[in-house]
């Protein structure tokens, strides 16, 4: 018999099924909430048969004659007999592969389904298809984002930076465009990009847009012995022995530079007598400076010892380097090669002079130029000096600004050289005989050096000189702030790197239980492992996150990079 919808209520299905009965027992529906928690879903036998109980509040009795044929839409049960699942007062937990927003359907409805994201109390709504544009990210992967699902509020909750999420959500909506909000610091936004797992490509694009210089990867040799040797000679901070080798190398470099300077003093020079002939057949003798050293000279012996160390160091680093071809592409290695070549050329000259077979084959001027190349050994100090490395990186990053500065100076030199030449054309005793002669004056004036060897005499010439000095100050001052900004960037980056190295011994979780620490350490045993913990991660879910390679904890087993030799924590 069909009953009115206002006089009926749906009763819940009793989930306490009996193993010996094929029907679910019935219970009287109570208006009060039962004290017993509903059983889990997996306790319901899908093959068992369940009856739907409909109670009439007026008669307060069961209606056992109820059947699907005698009900209307108002008495449609919440659960069909085929589902046979117990009624619950909270949403069903999400299984792996589901999106956490209820049962998934096919078609356009699934694409237009809305997702609620709560970021530290600020709610965002977007469509599911928007997040599916990037399935490898945290929000785009159902398995990854389900860890943050709140079934009571039917939303995803992230305890993260709220202003940053505007740009993160726009990344999904725009198809990959990432822009940092002006009120979010660089380091905070970088951490948010890593947390939401937008990928290395997005991080590199963001760093490029922000003006960051791409850091070159520093690989390590695969062979264990070669790796140790490479670390000893290439990375002084890797061990105490490497630091001692670096200190000894610096001492040898300084000794070589001191010898290079002292041997030019008059009291340390040696001369030779040169025989010559005149027109009447007589022989004349003259004393000239001898630039060819002797084997028994103290300076030559010390120089030989220094070159032995430089050559052996270069050969050892070449034998242990991970990439032989890339070894010669390094500027520092080229400087090392150029610094030792003049010695071997000089050594060949000494051998030829000792054997009396030289016959002035090599010009002394060329020999002096070759020996002058020894001064490049001072750049070998940059391998052990952070300050020189920062200066070199600054100049490399500021090549465009330096080229612009040189272009401005070139225009100014041409302009003011021509102007001062014609302004001083009628002056007596003018120093500017031609426009090329005025180039030197224009360069010295624009750089505000002012040697005084060339100066204008007339009124118009002095006026041109004044304009040249003012223009030089303005021209040089324009690109300088950009160069200073690059220097500050590299300086702060090196400072932050040193700070991270200084705090590597500090425990990130000192209050954590020792037993769990030991078990965790066993899972991450090995000297080449690296563990990077983002904000919000916990030790309890480290093992599960490693299996799914989630965003909170990343385990890297790549011993072929010097960047993986530290443990960075940001908790």
C-alpha cells in the first residue's frame, strides 16, 4: 500500500549481518543517535540481502509489506539493496585513485566538478579539470592530494602561505604561467613551488624570470678512489686533508709570485758581455742584460720547484676529473695551463744557451713577453678565494652592462676628441695635433683620472673639457648600480651557502624519540643519501611518502653530484 511522504521516514539498514542468515535483521529506529559507531564498510557482505524498513510515525509500527513496487519517489531509500552498505554520519574515506570529492562519474560532469581548497583559512574553489592539467603535481594527482582531504568539511586543507596560492592556482588556470605576487618574498615563493611539486621546469622558468643565475651542476667521478682524489684537489671544504692541500697550494702560488717580482730588482739581475765589430775592424764589447736564467740560480731553482707542484697538481686533477673534455672548458684549468707554459719555453731556452746552440734564434723581446705570462698565476688564487670567485661571477653576469659602458665611452671619446681638436686648432702650442692624438685625453678625462700631460689651452677647449668630464661621470654612473646588484646577489648566495654548511651538524628534531630515529636512519643508511624535508612534513609518514615519492620527503641516491653531499632541512 502506497503511503504519503509526510507520514514516512527512511530507516537505516542494520549492518550487523549474521553469518548463518541470508537476511539482515531488523531493528527499531530510534530518534536518538546510537552510541555505537557505525562499522567500517568492509564488514558488510555484498552478497547478503537486506530489507528496507519504513516506519509510520502515526502508527509507530513496522510496514513489512513494503516492496519496491509499492513505493513512490518520496520513500526512495538512501541506499539500494544492491549497495547494501551501512548508513554513516560522515563521508566515506577516499580510496587510492579517487579524488576525494565523492563518487566519480564519467562525462562532462566529472570535468566540471568543483573542488574546494582551504589554504590556512582562505577558501578557493576551482574545477577538477583545471587541476588535471598538470597530473604530476601535488594538486593534479589524486593520490597525492588525498592526504590533505578533510572529510568533515569536504575540502582540501593546506597549512601554507595564503598569498602565494593565488599564483599557484593561476599556474593551473593559465596552463603553466607562473608569476610571483609582489607581496611574497622570493624564498617563500620558492618553497611553495617545491611544496606543490610544480616541477623542475617551472622552478627554472621562475628563477630565470626573477633574474637568478642558473647554477652549474658539479658532477663527481663514479670511481671511489677518483672521487676521493677529486675532492681533495677540487673542493677544499670537503675534508681536513683537502684544506691542508689547498693551504699548501696557496703558499706555493704566493712564493712563485714573489719570485717573479724579486728577480726584476737590479741587484738580482745578471749581465753578459756582447762582442761586436766596428767599421775599422776593431772589436767592441758591450754589457747587456741577460734575460736567460742559469740552472744554478736560486730563483730558477725555486721556480722549478713551484712548477713541479703546479704540473703535478694539474695532472692529478685531470686524471681524476669526471669529464676529460669538460676539464679544458674550465677557465681555471686553462689559467693553470697558461701559467706553466712559460717555464717550459724558458727551460728550452736555457738548455739551448747551455749547449751554445741558441745563436740568438729567439728574440729577447719575445722571451720577455712569454715570461710576462707568469703573472697570470695570481689568478690561481681564485680557486681558493671566495671573494675572487664572486668578482669573476659578477663580471661574467654583467657582461651586457660592461659592453654598454664601453659603447658609451667609445661614443664619448669620438665626440669629445673631435670637439677638442677643432676647438684647439687655432691655439698656440696646442697638444692636440690630430683627432687620434686626442683619444688619450678624452679617455683620461671621461674616467676622471686627469694625468695633465695633455690639456686644452683656449677658452673653447676648456669648455669642451668640462663637458667631457661631466659626460664621463654620467656615463660611468649609469651601469654601475646593475653591476653592484649582481655583486650583492652572488655575495649573499655564497653567504647563505656557508650558513647552511655551518648548521649541517644541528639536529632538525632533537625531541624525537631515539628508537624511531634509529629505525629511520636504517632506512636512510649510506653516506650518499640526502633527505630534504619541507615545512609541514613529519617523521611518521616518511616511509609511506618514500613509496609514493610524494612532495614532503624526497630521497635521492645520486652520488655523482657534489650538491648531494649535505642534508638540508627546512622545518
